[in-house]
C-alpha cells in the first residue's frame, strides 16, 4: 500500500496545525484509494516501492512546493528529487501541477471546518507514518509524545520495518542520492519509518499496535547490520538509508563515510558544509568536476582536520587555497587536475611539511614553487608552466611528461635538485639535451627508471646511466648504433624500448639482467645480436630491413618474428624456447631447419610456425620435442622429411608442389595428404595414427604405410596404386575398418584377396573400378557391412549371385549399385533374395524398368485352377507372401532412373521397416502405388510423367511433388485423414 506523507505538517504544537495535518493525510489517502495495494518484504527487511515518475507524484510535489512549511523547504525537495530508474532529470512544475495545488487548497479549507470541533474527528483520520527526511536531528515535542507509548509497548517488535516512501536529496547524478538534508533543525528524528510499524493503520484508536501475523520478518542486530553494510558502496548505502530508521542510522555511520566522493556531481556549498560537519573525521575528499571548487575546498580544508587525501579539478583555484594548505596538517596526498592556479600570471607556492604525493596535471600556471620536505611523488604532467622550482629532498618519482614550455635549463634544475630521484618521466619534452641527461646522471645516482621518449635532441652517446633498470626511447631520432655503447654500460638494465628509432641500424647488447626488449617500426634496422641470459620477451615487428638475428638466452620461451621479409639468418641458443612463429618471413632458406632440429640450440621446442615462407624448398626436421608444425602456404616445398616421434599436428595446406614426403617416425593420429596433388612417394610410420587420407594423390605410385592402429584409409583417385600396395598395407595395418579405393583402376583380384588380413573391415568402397569378379571380396570380407559399387560397369548380371543365392556377406546392410549395368531380373532377384539389406541405392540404373513387388497375377490364376491338386497347391503355397520373411529394408534410393515406369509396393511385400523412398528425377515414372505402414519420407520431385499416385502410408510426414501434372490423383483415406 502506498502512503503519502507531508513532512511540513504536524510539526507544531498547535491544535490547528494538527487538524491541518489530519486533513492533508486524509486527502492523500482518498486520492490513492483506487490504486492496487502491495506489501513485499525482502531478506533483510521490507523493500520500498519506487515512487518516481508517476502522475500522482507530480501532484504531490506541486502541492509540496506551494504549501510547504518553511520557505525553501518545498523548493529544495522539488529541485533535488530525481527519478532513480529513468535517470537524473530535474523536476519542473508546470501549469497542470499548479491547478492540482489549487484544488487541494479548496479541499483543505472545506474539510478544515469539519474537523475543528474536537480531537476525535481528526483522530479518525490519523495514520501513523514516519517520514525519513534525514540522517540526524532531534524530534519535536509533539512527535515524541505521540510515539512514546508505541515505543514502550512495542520493544519486542524492534527492527520490524514497514514499506513506506522516503524522500532523498539528489546531487545530480543518475544513481547517487545522498539522504542527508541540510535543514536538520526543521525535521524531526521521528519522521522516518518506524521499525514498530507493520503497515498502514498499524495503531488502533486506543493506541494498541496491530501487526500482520502472516508477514515474515528477519531481525538484524546493529552489529550484524554494520557488518553487512561494510560491503556496500555509497550509492547502495544511500538506498539502504531509505528503508527504516535502523538502516538509516547504520548506513550513516562514520566508518562508511571516511571518503566523501562528489566527483562530477552537483553539490552546493551549504550541502558540502553540512557533510563536513556531519562527518568531521573524514580522511578523503574528491570534488573533481563540482561547481565552485575553490569555495568547496576551502570548506574542506577548514572543517576536516583529519583530511589526508584531497582531489579536485576543473575550475579555478585562488592563491588563498595554497596558503591554507599549511593548516591541513594531516594532508598526505593532493591531486589538482585541469585547473587554473591563481590568476595565471603569478607564482603559486605550495608549502607543506607532511605532503607525500602531489599531482598537478594539465594545469595552467605561470610559475610554481614547491617546498615539501617529505614529498616522494610529484607529477606536473601536461601542465603549461615555463618554470618549476623544487625543494623536495626526499622526492623519488618525478613526472614532467608533455610539459612543452619547460626549458632545458628548467628541467635540469628541477631534476638535479632531487638527489634521491629514482624515476623520471620526461617524455615529449623536446628541449631536453644530452648535457641535461649527463647532469641528471651525476646528481641522481639512484635513478632507475627513465622515459625520454619523443625527445629528438638526445643521442646518449656521452651519457652513462649505470643504475638504470628501465629505459624507454620511443621515436628518438638521435638514437643510433653508437648509442648502444652507452646503453651497454647500464648493466642493471631490465627493460629497453626502442620503437620508431628511424636511424637505428644495429643492436648488439650483452646485458645479463635484460628481460624485455622492443624494436617496432625501425625502418633501417638490419642486425640484432643479444646475449642476455634472463631475456624473456622480444618484440620485433615491422622492421623491413632486418636480415640477421642472433639470440642467446636461458629464459626465453616464446619468439614471434612475423612479417620480416628480409630475414635470412636466424641463430638461436635458447634452451627454454618452446614456441617460434616465423610467419611470412619470405627470405628464410632451408638452413633454418638446422636451427630447430636436435642440436640446433632449441632442445625443448614444441611449436614451430613457418607459414608462407615461400623460399623453403627442402624441409627436414629431426626433433624429439617438436609437437606441432605448420607449413601452410609454403608452395615451393618439394621434399619433406620429418623424424619427430612426438609430433602430433602437421599442416600442409597449400603445399601443392610437394613430391616426396616421409613421416618416420611421428606421433600423428591423423594425416591428410590429399592436398598435395603432385605427391608420388610417401612413407608413413606412425604408431598412433588412426586415420590417413590420400584422396586426390593421382600420381602417387610408391607408398609404404606402417600404422598398426590405423582404422580408416582413404585412397580415392590414387590411380597409380597397385595390388602390392594394398597387400602391404593390409599386412601392416591389421585393424583397418574402413577402406576407400574409389577410382583405383589398378587394384585387381590379387589385391582384394589380401583383404582377408583385415578381420575388422566393415566398409569397402570399390566404386568406379574395372572389377569383373567380386568373388575375392565375398571370400575375404566375411564381416563387411557396407559395400559400394557405383559405376562398376564391367560387372556382369551374375556377379552378385553369391549374395542372394549363396548367402555371401551375411552381415551386409548397405549396398550401393548406382549407375551400374545390371539388368532388371538381376535387380529383382537381388531385392527378393537379400531381405537383410537395410539401405539400397539404385540411382541411375538405366536397365531397371519397374519396381513391382506385388504377387504375380498369372501365379494367382494358376493357383485358382489347380487348387484341387494338393501337391501343386503345396508347392505354390510355399511362395505365398505370408510365408516370406519380412524385409529389413529401411532406405531405398532410385534417383534418376530414366526407364522406370511403375512402382508398386503392396502390403504383401512385407516392407514394414521402409521409412524413406526417393524416386526423384525419374522422368518416365507414371504410376506409384505404395502401401507402407512406416513410410515417413517420399520424394517424387521432377517426375514429370506421373499420372497415378496411390498412397496408404499413415505415418508419411514428408512428401515432395514439385512440377507434377496428374491425370489421376488418388489418396487413400487413411493417409488423407492422417495428413
């Protein structure tokens, strides 16, 4: 249930004010009487309904502004109220809302007289509701007396929270809403949701409490609630404060408000002053992007005596602020960003005895003088100042990057005045010279980190920085090969970055502590020689002139040298190197194989990528550690020899000129050589290989395969392979289950006879061969399940008689005779005798005219004439359909049979398992009469001559009848009802 509360009423002691409050409450309840009432309760307490963005809310706020108690209170609430879900839009009162306020005033005057006779009338309209308007303040006497009895009698109901609305002040952001109003002396502490109230009209007229026993609540002690709130940020704390008084008190604890963050938020000086008074022990303040930062920061400095961290910016700071800093004794960190210091034409002094971190970033000032004896970190980055005077004897980090107005002398004076300096960032300071760096090196003996990027005037030839650990010299046009002599003196150097040094031609360094080096976009760079035992990372990219690389390291694990078109020589002595990527290094020669073979300096190399290295012609690797090898796009390779017993992956995509390949031994589990059409010699010795594909190796004439675990061999279109290859392979690969010899015309009966050595062979493809006799297959492959004989045009009509007369291949399930020359009688005998077949393909069989599995008419007439003869009847009775075994046929394909005219499959054919029948592209098919109880799929597309279609297929779900013209079209009733 929604309860609208007017905090500017019922605050006084006069009876007239109380009557007015009663009328206001009654008016609000009457306006909401038609709305739906809900009461939900969360895990830690009742959740509150969102009350923003409704038309009724607008009327309330209009009335609140026009009739609110003290001047400015309604205006403040109206200005600061926001919609939590839709964003942080300001509330504006329009003409319609003023009309609602006038209606309310008339209604108020009309009802005020009715309630003036006695207190009983007003009590009848009273609703016990507390409104949360703040985190502090003392309760008024009237409110205290009204709630005294409830508190004494309902102590056992502590932490029971009703669902009511509370209003918050907004600082102008989408979600961040502080519940700290400024005018606390005008708001009672009791005007918040009372934990003792269980719902609207929670107290009867006699003062007793009435609770809803059906509601389930969870009580939290203050200590436990405090612990839970430690996991919330300021936004969530502000939302939690709207629940009830207990949550408001817990969320306003100073432990959660040590850091006052108002970054990029609207906050007035009065509001900020209240926050400072409310939490005087706050240690951190952020007012970056707030209006009037000078006034706000002065309030912070004067009010927060424990302030340690101060962040501000986007405005103008007067000189008085920097003078007042000395009174902020606990300040340790100060950050000023994007501001104008003083009036822009005067010197700004920054004096503080305890300041340790000072950030003046992107600020505008004529001159700055800093005297902080304990300062350790100073940043003047991107600040436009021609001069800076430093008196910071303990300074360790100095950042003056992009201070373009600082002269060389000013930089020298600032840096040399800090004898303990350890880190110096002077990037983009174009005035810096070698003389300044030499003075810095002499005065700052502890300097470890130097960033002199984009300083075109330095060459380092006369500079000696022996203590450096990090050196960055991006885009330094003066850095040449002579500079490497000075850099080599820095024996402690760990990181070296030389990107875009256009005049650098060679780098030769022997630094025992160097871990990381970068050389990117060095156009004239030719030679790289590194002897660094702990070198772990090398980045060399887009150096088009690089020809020679020599690296010695005991820590390097990955080397990437992609797109180095001129690289011809690579010498590596890296005992921990595991990955090398040399993609598109087009100038690499065959000598690279020695680098990565055993004894070549990379004993634990596992992955090697040589894609698109088009100068490689003969590749030979002998390695006991290599696991993955990629040679994709190496079109010039003609010979490949791999002796890598642990090699598990190899890629030969695009090696279309490969003629000779040897894999002996390798750890490959699969190999595809079909992408090498010119391969003529192959040697494979792979103890773990299970799949080998030679499809398309049309000139392969010599092949030796020794793979004891091989289960699948595809030698399609290997027209040069003969019987000796098949016999040797059958002996060395006894576990073969699938053998594809499509378009292998040189394979004959001798080779097929050797298949008896393959007891697990279940799949055999002899399509497009010149076989005449299949007896070797029937004798050798006793457990064959799939036999494909597509386009075997030299098979005679009697070639398949052993199947349906002699019981050959009893396990055969699938038979493909597509595009063969078998006659009609041979096909009928095969289909009648091999009832154990489940899949039969007769696509393109030109000699098949009809597919009629009906019982012969002449035989029925003979039986009707000679039915008196018991002997004749007995012999004919054996041929009756009911005495024939069921066909196991499931799938029958007769696609593109041009001479088939009639298809009849009656129930007597006993095709109870037939589910799919494909007769598409049978141009002369005229009649189809099918009665199959389990047929699901029937394809008659492009059967243009079809005239009669009779179907009794109750389970048919897919029927294709494109481009048909029927003279007669009959559907059996059973199938029609099913459809």
